[in-house]
């Protein structure tokens, strides 16, 4: 999927080395603003809203962590990815404490940068789409089973599985399109349960 107009700020004192990475991102629909130091990154972030910010950890002047802290102070919600050569656990702990969203170790390939952005920007949409597909598949299975004729135990199991999907959907956008289908399944369950109960009494 091409993400039109997603705005990325990338700060690295060796930003010229990342031209292939930037070209890939632009080919995917991202708009990349590049700067070579932390001070410029902070100024850009205060002037303009970005969807994700990529920060080099080691820059002259304002380093990556100080830049991160300054940007988060201005916009706590902006996702930030730290890109660094330093694999020290203490650095990672400090970055996480300063609310970093992801952490990449140099050297990084263009696809690594792209996938990191995709995780941050598309994970909710992709997960919601998968839940919708899973629900449709389960609904088809439930309907097929109910059409085949079930005893009361089968109907209880069928209803329980349907109820689990209702609970799992909660108040997400997935709930709305399928509410009528779920209600139909429950009405069907009620009719069959009543029929089975009457047969048992008779």
C-alpha cells in the first residue's frame, strides 16, 4: 500500500549516506525532510507536524537522546526511531526511558527503515483488517455448522463461540458491520434451543 503524504523527519550528521533509503521511502509515498543535526531536527519538529522522526544517536552538538527529549517535550505523541551504531544495553534502557518507539542498529538497509515505519504507521490498520477477515471466516463456519443440524450441545457450543467474537470485537470499528449477523445467529440459536426444549418435554 502506498502511503501518500506521510511526513518523515530524518536527522543524521551523515544523512548523505542514506540517499538510497530516502529514495525508497519516497517511492513508497513518504515525504522525507532531512537534517544533519539535532538542533535543526528540534526546530523542524516545532515548526511542522511529522508522522515519524528518525534520529541518529551520535550527532555533534545536540545528540540523539537530547534531541529526543526536546522533541518529546514539544510533542509527546510523535513516534521516534533511534538509529545508532551503539549496541550498549544502557543506551537502549535510557532511550526506552525517554519514550523511544523503536531502535535500529547501524548499518541499516533501506528495507529495514521502511519496515520500521510500516510497523509504526500501519500496524493498527493491518491488525484490524486481519480481525475482519478472521471474523468473516468464522461466521461462515458457524453458519455452515448450523445449517447441518445440531443437537443442543452443538447449539450451546455454537452460541459460545459466537459470543466470544462479540466480546473480542468490543467497541472497535469491526463491531458495526457484523452486529446484525451476530444478532441473527443468536435468534437462530434461540429458536433451535426452544425447539429442542419442547421436544424434550414432549
